[in-house]
C-alpha cells in the first residue's frame, strides 16, 4: 500500500509527518522550496511557482499561472492516477490549512465536493500542528484520537442522514440534518470513537487550542 505526501505552500507546515514511512513526496508550489530548505528533497515539484522558484529536483511540472485548478488540485490530478486507487492507503496533505489566505483554505476544504476526487475522499488526510482534517461518506467509521488534540468536530458539508456518534462526550443517535451543520468541540471518551451516517459528506476535525 502506498502513502503519498503532498506539501502545499502555507507557511510552517508540520513536517514531523515526514519521519514516518512514505512512498512519494510532492512539493506543491512554495511547498517544494519549503521541503528542500528543511532537508527533504521532493520526488516532484508541481506548481506555477509565482511565489517561489522550483527547487532543483528530478521532476518538475510547471503550471501556467492562469488556470482553472489550484496548484494543489493540479498536483493531485497529475499524481493520483499514476497509482491504482486500491493500492493507495493514505494521501497526506501538509501546508494546506495554515496559510494566510481564506480563499486558499476554502478551496482546499472543498476538494471534498468535487466528483473527480470522490474516489479518494476517505484517503485524504490534511494535517497541521494544531488541526487535522479528514472526509467521510456514508458508512460506518472508526477514528483514533490524536493525543496532542483535545477537540473533535463534525462538519456536515451536505445534508446528513442518520448520523450517529458513539464513544464521545456528546453522542448522537440517527440524527438527520437537512442543511450543512457544524457540530464542534466534542471530545473523545477513549482512544477511539465510531460514527455512522446513511448519506452525506462529513468533515471530521481534530484540533487543539494554539496556546496549549
């Protein structure tokens, strides 16, 4: 099974995840330069590089500045089809949640709404120092607590049918929501919890206050 790590261009990405095993490292736009500055040579550098030049790596894909996709979307579209989808275990995305531009943050968040990425939805794992983000569709799911994060939030990106939350401080049982909903600041009661929904797209965020 393959683990692919993308590093986007937000400042100060959490590069500690590069200490674990991965099979491919992709620097996206300024993220490629960040990786090199911290001693990690990406296998690919992909972007329009309007904010920073690409590092000297073996494979560079320079994108036009004017395009319909973000640099991260273009990188995902270029890399993901190179691997059989059933062989991809995780797609870890660093540097996509902590930038200064709200439009970049929302564009990355709304990757979950795009049909072209639907098959990879539950493989995406966005992570920063104080926040992690995953997406889930219909079914039964188990998630493990990240020990450095206190809070657990469930953000409905669509209407949700029969959402149940178990082994958390504020449980739910077969709750329907007819519009997008933000159920924030829940907490684990043990090292893992499980949840289920019959339909919809759910973002699950683990977070910690930045000053703790």
